[in-house]
C-alpha cells in the first residue's frame, strides 16, 4: 500500500464530483470559479485529513517491513494484521476526507450560484429594463404640460374656465398612471401611493367640476379668460403645481424596483394622509350643504369644522400632501438629496399656494369685503384660527 494510492483516490473523488457539477456550472457565471476551486484539492480541513491518511499508510508500511524482518510467526502475523488495519484506515480516511471536501465545495458553489442568480433576478429590472428616474420625471412633465396645453387651447377658443379644474385633477391622475406604467415594476408602496393619488384626484375633480358648472363659472378668471396670453400663465402655473405636488408619487414609482418594504414611516404618512383627506371631504360637504340652504344665503359658515378653523378644507389639503411626502421619504430618501428635496417640496408648495397666493388671501379679502363690518364676523374671525384647528394663529 503506497502513498500514490491515496493520490489516486483523491483524484478519482474530485474528478467524479467535478464532472457532475460542471454539467450545471458550465457556461454559467460561476464556471471558472468552480474549476479553480476544485483544482485546489487539498486545502483547509481536507489537507489535515489527507495528512493523517498519509501518516497511517506510512505506519502500515513500517509494520509491514517489521513483519518481514520478524523471525517469530506470531510477531509476523500480528505485524501484518496491524499493517493491513492501518492501511485500510488510511485509505478510508483519504477517501472520506477528500469526498467530504469536494461535497462541501460543491454545496457552497451551488448555494453561491443560487444567490447570484436570485440577486440578478431581483436587480434585473432596475439594471436592464428600468427607465431612469430622470426619464420618468420627463415623462410626467410631458403628460402634465401636454394636458395643460390642450386644455388651454380649447378653453381659449371657447373663452371658458370650466375645463381648468378638470384638466388639473385629470393631470394628477394621468401622471400617477403614466409613471407607474413606465417603470414596469410595482411594489406595495408604489401601488399604495398611486391609488391614494387617484382617489384624491377623482374626488377633488368631481367636486370642483360640479361646483364650477353649478356656479356657472369661476370668478378668479373674470377678465382673464378672454386674453389667451394671460390665460396661458394660469395654465402653466397649474402644470407646475401638478408636477411638484405629485413629485413624491413620481419618485416612488420611479424607484419602485429597488425600494425597501413598507415600514413605520409609511403607516404614519398614510394616517396623516387619510386624516387630511377625510377633513377636506367633510369640510367641503359641510360648506356645500350650508350654501344649498336658502336660509343661509349671504351668510358665512361658522359651524361644524368651520367653527374650529376658518379654512379646514385647506388644512386637510396641506395635511394629506404632508402624509404623501412622508410615504415618499420612507421609500426614496436613501437615494440622495434630490429625492428628499422632491418629496419635501410637495407640501411646501401646497402650503405656499394656499397661505400666500391663491387660497386663503383671496378668500379672506373677499370675506372682509362682504362681512367685515359685521360685529359677529369680527368676533368669529378673532376667536377662530385661520388654518390650524384650535391652536393656529387667528
């Protein structure tokens, strides 16, 4: 029994395992790694075991030599038996250790290959088929301003403002659907954010369109809709409002393939959104019901939610976009400052427009002109917060 016999065992064990595995690994990303790994037949623990096998065979050879030199038959028989036993143990250990080593390496490579393929499958859409974030934002802008342009063109020809709010809410819905479809990838967050956007846009659009047709117009556009150039500015501003306000949803959809699962911040944002959405719906319903009662003609509403805020619908609007911003930050803040700014700008722009430009300032001015001389209105204005219920400034 010689050391070369152990070497042949090692080679046979490795070759048989190698031939089987290369059928699976050949041509794959781990083929070269497998070949180089199997070529190293004696490493780590297997090297130690093979060394033990060699030692056993050496001991067997010594016993065999002793048996030949021994004069006593019993001594020769004992030495021969001992040599055979040591030799068998050495060969067995060599076969076992080498086979175990190869099996361990094969198992590792199988698992590693599976992890690699799973990783490739997971990131495949983002690296190969996913459209860039910039392209998706560009798509959203094209859809948004395309709707505004068509709306302006038709409204200018007809000299009407009745399509303005319809195009605004419709643009929100179109942007949400377009960005979700363009990415070709969805997750729980993108589906949730897009669904919330669609529900909000449908509700707001239905309310505003119904109101403008019932009132037979919108006083904001008196003297403006007749001038196409000036009218176009309002449509352009609406396009900016849609794009910036919907940015959290756009960014969520654009990064859908690589986002982490929903977490606590998403559910906090969802709660804030739904609370604001509900407040906006209730406030609008209360005001519409108040104005529909002929007994309240020429009066201001100071009941329901309007008793704790002079503009509860606007507070609800700001709140819901703050909630959407939180959902956006939960999903895309890890991608950098651009995504963070995009999400934060949404509620900031809504707050600016409502409190400084087209919302509260115009309504407060109109209310002062109508009821400013009434003592009851002055008391209501003094005691009721302008925006934030209960605690806001008067």
